[in-house]
C-alpha cells in the first residue's frame, strides 16, 4: 500500500503526518526515497535556537516506541482496543544507513565481547537478511510507534519476529520503560480496567493483565479480586489525587493507566503553564 493510499484511508493529510512524525521521517529518508520526497527540503537553521540551551531546542516528546513480536496483534490492541488512530505505516527497511542509525552501539558491544552480533539480538539490516517494519498510532497527546524486526522471508505484520521476547519485564529493572495512558476525569477507573481486560481476553490477548491493589498469590486470585482492587488512589502527599495501576500489554510491554485529579492535576497544570511562559 502506498503512502498516499494510507493517508486517504486514515483521513489524515500530508501536512498532519509531517508535523506528527517528522522526526522519524527524517531519520528514514536515507533508505526510503518516498519518505525523502514527502519530507521535502529542511527548514533553515535558526542561529538563535542553535545557540540556546539544549532544552530550548526541543519541542517536546515526539513518540514512544515499542518493539513487538506480532505487529498485527499489537496494532489491533492500540487501535481497536485503546482507540488510537493510524497515522501511517512503512516497512521493509534495510541498508547500511538505517542499520548504522539503529544498531551501531550494539555492534560495537558485540565486537568488544568477541561474539557474533546475532547472539545479542542484532539483526542484519545492512545486508537485508532482516527487515524492519513500523506503524505509527496517534493518541490525543502522544504518538506510539510499533516496530517489528523480521527475517526477510517472513510476511510483514504476522510473521515471526527476529528475536525472542525478553523473559522478564519487571519495571524494577534499570532501562525498563513504560507507556502511560491518561484516563479521562469522568471515567470510572475500576470499570475501565475491568472492561480493558475483558475486551482484550475476547480478542485472545491473554497477556493483557492489570495488577491489583490487594495482595494476590495466583492468577486465579487476581481474576477473582473485587473490582475496587483495580485502582490505587493516592489521598495524601504531593501525589494526592493520583489514580493508577500497572498493566502488561499484548506483547508483555509495561503499561500504566492513570487519572490526575485535584491537587496533583494542578501541579502538572501549573508546571506546564510555567514552562510555556518561559517560552
């Protein structure tokens, strides 16, 4: 499917795509002429911005990326279960520029260990033995990028991934990251988590499991916990008004769902307003 067809299907214009995903497009332009043409000429550099502190040269977080084992399953979860909107998809990325862009540090580590890069999960995008596919999903205030590395002979979307998933996904491991979704103020948090698990289970996404506030020692006890155990409500301290629970996504990725009400909501709002005033 061409880029133009994708845009027509999703109802998103070219300008919106460039604004939302410009950083990724620029990074991949070297290996994809269609992307390079869509990106167009770079904006002229601003001398004032180029001499400013590093933080002043940024315009926020562009996206969060998740490497997945099954692209179609992950895409279904983030679009059909959680309601995100596809921006565009691209793929079959290979070649030296994209390989070096993504994997140089890991290749250096493999050389220093005197091991084959494949043994530490480094695919061969340079030679095209493996390929990379990506899909971008838009939520109200953030973009999520889904990535799948696959052997060249595997079909895009549903083929086997190049590397096996990590065995342990505890959030306590350094380098672990998570995606946090913001639940609307007027939504019943307990019911949202219950419905999320039920809808995911209906689709066969058995990995989608939220934690419980009370102590449970088996999966059976977790499922049998009362609905009130779906939410941790913080009622004192600097985080007063925060509601949250951690949950695994369909790929085993770490998710969080939160509501920010009362004092903690004001803290975030005041901090954003102060940052915007500094300009």
